[in-house]
């Protein structure tokens, strides 16, 4: 009878029937080895489970500031008490730049943390954007739209960035401005318009922010830049290019006088010359931020065609335009870096009212700056 019991008892000595087991963590690894702000950061817990029936019931990580709090619960269905190699991987996602510390919470059970102390810390570095072959030139207010900002970039090696869009965040990670996906790729040099989110007020003074480039319809983070941003032009005035173009129908021939005013005060003027070989003419001036009007006067009767005038910057971003310069003198109002008008880069504040008066053959044109009716003169 005694000999009959020896074998079952011997088997039980080598077999675990406890519901709780142990996970011996020998190493903690961070992936990638040197993460930056555009990487999806992962934590690998490398070690051994204490029996063949052991498994991880709970495993998750929470990031609070610069602390990574990990909770792991190890259980067992019963098995032989031998060490079973195991790696548990936890995903943290993208993290702001900084130094991080890994700790296990009190809710963890069955965990023996034997990883070396240096493996409980890691650093996330900022991404300058150079590794993605895209050079960031500037981030500024849209010259003619106070509800948008413009990102100017150069594709250094002509690498493809399929279906791209830029997103601008503040230092707290809140979205300030967003670019819709309009383009198939990013050209050698390009300008991208990001529309400011509803209800968002972007500072008119320098502030810390983060710019990200996403691709494939905002599914893949490709580049990121941590920046101190001043969206206003760096100089008291910014280049502006008045332009006259023929949009078709016949040739536009002759000279056309242009002028730009603020509250009736002349700030710049010049002349466009159109010929049978020149059907697009530009001029230039340096203009402070503010609200302006532009006029174009034809010096001869119409020769045909469809003359259209306006203003632009960077030879790509245009103000609104106005057609037909042969009838009554057209007046085109436009804003120029308007959010910067009240900063140190702006001009002295002036009354939004006022009249513009232009001499014409046999008379004078008088018009309100805001386009409203004149009333009694």
C-alpha cells in the first residue's frame, strides 16, 4: 500500500497546481533603441515564467508625465516547475521628447523585477526632420488669410511622400491647424496651407509648438519638428508682388498703372506693360502687415483678352483677384499678414474707415475703402 502512493506523490512534487506563478524579468528593452518623437515607442519585458502552465493575465502601461507605469499580472493553469522564456511587449505610442522612468505598479502580482537599474530609464529625442529628407524652410501666417498658416518645405532628395498633410500642435499636444489631403506627393519645393481649427486662437507672439508630416491620408507619421514658432514675418515689411495676367480670349496690349493704398494713403505704385510676347506682368514692393486696397487703371481702350489683377507672395500664394480693368476703376481690398498688424512688425493702427480718391480723365473716382455705399458727400 505504501509503495502504491510513492509514484503519485513524486509526480506532484514536480508539478505546480497553484493558480499564481512568477514572471522573472531579467531585462527591459526599449524599441527602437534610440526613439525620437516620431517613433512608436515599445517596451519589451524579457525573462522567464516559472512553470509550463504560466501565462500573463494582465499587461498594460500608462504614461503620466515622464513616468511609465506598468502593471503585469502573472497566473498559471498548473504545470511543471521549469523556467519558460517569455517576452511581454507593451506599446506606448509616440511620446514627447524627454527622459522617462519605468516603474511597476502595486497592482502587479507574481512579478520579480531583476532588470538592471539603467534599463528602467530611457530618452526620447526630438526629430529635426532631416532624417526624412524634407527640409523645413518656414511656418508662417498665410499672407492673405488670417485663418490659415503656411508651411514651406523642400524635398531634398525627391523622396516620395504619398498623399501628405501637415498638422500643427501646441506644446500641450492640442491641434492648432490641419492640412487637408490635396496632393499626391510633395514637390521639390512646395507651400502647404493649414487651416486653423474652429475655436482655436493661435498666439501672435513666439510660442512652442510641434509640426508633424503625415502620409497616406493621415495614417503614417513621417516627420516631426519641435519648434519655437513666430508666425509673423521677421522684418517690418514683407515682399509683395502685384500681378496682372491675361486669362484668355485675345491678347492684352498696353500699359496699366497699379497702386496700393491704406486708408487712402498711397503706399506703392507702378506700371504693368503687356505686349504680344508678355501676357503676365509683375512688380514688387515691401509691405508691412495690414489691410489694403489695390487698383489697376488701363491707359488705353481694350484690345481684347481677359485681364485679371491681384497680389501674391512666394509666387504661389495669391490674394483674391479682380477682373476687367477697362471700365470703372476696380478696387481690390486685401489683408496682408493681418494677425501681425498689432505686433511689433505692424504699422500704427489706423481707422478702418476712409476713402480712396483717384484722378481719372475728366473727373475723379471716390470710393469707400470697405466697399460700402458713400452716403452723403
